[in-house]
C-alpha cells in the first residue's frame, strides 16, 4: 500500500506531500491545480521516461519519493533480497531524481538502483489506469492475459508455453541433424580422405615431444658416448690413471687410523661410507647409460621421417598434435553420421510426435478453460456496464481459432463490445472512446479484484463523459474495488468524491513569484465545502452545503458491491463503530 508520496521541484510543484490511506482515496481540485501532475510524478516513480523539462523553473533537480507498506508482498521481499536490499520495518521507499542535465538516479531503501529495477518493484506495488493506460485493453495480448487470469488459466498457459518450447527443441535437433547429415554427405570424399590419412599415421598423444628427445640423442650419440666414457674413467680409473674410487680407498685408510686414535669421530666413517657408495652407484649408472647410447643412423632416419610426417599433418590439420587427432576423430564421426542419422532421425521423429501430441493436448485444455472463462467474464462485465453509464453495454470475449497452435495457445482472444441496442459487437479499438475504455477497465478491475495481487490501483479521469446517477454508480463500483485494494482516483465528480474513505484536495497558488501546487486532507466541514464546490454551486450557500452533506451521507450508507459490508476503512470514514 502507498502510504505517502513526496514530490519536490516537479513541474509546477515546489514541495508536496500526499498522504494516502487504505480504501478509496480521491484527489479533487480545480482544473489545472496539478492533479495530473501528481499522477505524472507517480508514473515517473514507476519507471516512466524522465526528462529535464519536468524540473520546476529555477530548480536544478526534481525528486519523487514513494513510501510503501509491503508486509504481505513476499515477491517484493524476495526480489529486493536477491539485489541485497533490506526491507526495513516492512517498508519499501522508492526514490527517483532528475537533474537539469537530463540524468536520472534511482534508489530503493537508500540503495542505488537502476531505473529498470525501480520499475520492476513499482509494477508489483502500483497499477496505474488512466485513459492512456486503458489503451492496453486494445492489445490482444493483454486481453488474453486478463482472460487467463480470470479463468484460472495462467498455469495452463505456462504449460502450453513449456510444451511449445519442448516441441521447438526437438524440432531444432531434427533440423540440425538433417543439416549435418547433408553436409557430411556433401563432404564425404574429403572426410574419408582426412580420416584415413590421420588414422594411417597411428598418432599417439604426446609423441612429438618423445620424438624430439630421441632425435636429439641419436644426432649427438657419438658426443654423448665420449662424455659418458670420460665420466666412467674419472670415477673408476683407467689403464694409466687412478679414478675417484681409488683415491677414496686411500682416504679410507687414513680415516681409519684417525678413528683408532680418537673413537669420537666414528660418525665420520658413516658419512664417508655413504659418499663412497653414492659415487660408486653413480659410476654404475653412467656406465649403463654409456652402453645404451647407440650409433644408429637407420633409427635416426626413421625418427626424422616420423617427425616430418607429424609436421605435415600439423600444417594441414593442426597446429598441435592434439588438434590433428581431434580432426581425425571428428571426420570419422561425420562419416558415421551418414550411416546412423536415419536411425537417430526416426527416434527424434517419434520424440517430436510425442511432444506435438503433448503440445496439442495442453493447448486443448487451455482452450477449454478459455471457452468457459470467456462466457463468464463477458457476462460478469456486461452486468456491470449499465451501472457505469453504458445501459446497453455488453462485453463479449471472442476466441479466434488460429491456423496453427502457437506458444500462447490455439486461439487469439478479442474483447468485443456493444454499446447500443441493435448494433453488432465490434472490437474495442473500433468503438470505444477513452472514457468508455476507462470504465470498461474499471468493470474488469472490479471482477478481477480478488485475483489481482497489486495492492494499489490508480484511476485517472475514469469519470470522463458521465455524471448524475451513473457517477454515483461508478463511485460505488470503485468503493467495491477498494474492499480488496487501496484505490487512488483523480476525479472531477462530487458523486465519486463523496464515496471516498480519504479525500485530498489539490490547489495551486503563487509562492515566491512562482505558481506551485499543494495538497490538503479534508474532513468534516472542509469536505462538505469541497463537495459543494464540485457540485457547481456556491460552496458557501446553505443549499449547496445541504446537497453536499446529502451526498456524503448516502456514501456513508453505501456498501461495496463485492461484499455485503463495508471495509474497516469505510466504517471509520463514516464514523460507524
């Protein structure tokens, strides 16, 4: 529920605070006082396009702020929680600013937010209906959505969309497989050549590194043998020279003599022995390596040919050996596709038929729901239209079968209306004026009130083109909607204003040399004066005030039509216990 709207430096408004209450709230005032500007500011808060032209003359920025009580809105709480925004005291504060440079900023509970997120949250809290917004009734998609909401078909519509997506997924797989098979057939000779060439090479992952190492060893075999032989001679000794091991033997004898004299150095013997054995083992390893190094020109030629083969394959299908192996595997898989595609396609066609049958069944179930809902909705709205100034008005909801089932079902939905006796029902966009559209929207909103989850509904100029008894009936209808929602109505009609639970007057005056708008909550005697002014008479005359009091007293006795009793807010407004 919107509890307060604050506006600063917006259009002609310098600073304005609009307090709102549960039930039916009305804004009244002289023409041009700023009522539509307040609605425009609320629209800006709900994500409508911003412009620097909206900033009050002489100001550098405009600000609009709305405070909402959202204790029962789990969806809003979850949405904000996903964005890391806390819901403090169950309140949501939306704020939007426009600078003179045309830039806008937005905040939710003092956390910076995008205009898109502000609009997303705002749409869950406020639904604004005016003659412009009523144009959505002309949109067949909106008409279909309204019908599905009324008839309980939202979940079934989602199942139809899901079945359509599954059918599209299987169909796409079939088309992809057919395309791949046709491409494989076109490239079969080339693919066969690639697969056979790479398979004939019997490639082994990582072998290029091993070949490189072996080639380097074979190319330097003579040098490696000479170096290894010198190491062996240095360790073990040769014909003329004593090696390291011979020298260590002499040192061993000297160390043994020292230990006999000083036994405390026994640990040195262990270290000496470890070093001796390590050098001895090193000598054996180098000698074994020497024996393994062969001068093998034939093997070197083989290795070089293999390396050349890998290089050529890498140039054609690489650059890496892993790429070459994958190219061969992919070519073989494409060739196999030619042989296996028929079997796979038959399996997919069976799957597609099942998906098509499911899609058709889900669409048929949705059509059944829509058929029943169309008759019920048309009848329910038609029964309300006479009370809203259209005595011969009838609404029919027509289902127009499609040639093929689509993601939204097997039919289009079209709202048709008859406003005069003897005339055929025609689509809304061909017969309805702006005021009539707004009243049809009001009738629909009355029917959908218990289904609609948005807590605050705003009706701007819904009373266009009506008066007298019809205006009273429109006021009663709006009061009925207010049994389930907070309603804010901008009206020029005293009959509607008298039905309100909370009455705010908008006025304008000069302040600091500039015109500004302001609001004032009226009660009791002040409200009588305002209703008397709206009646068109002298608000100070006894006759006008008596007429105003009569309207207010009749409103206090009225009952919301959707329930057999008034809401607590209505009882409070009328002074009832």
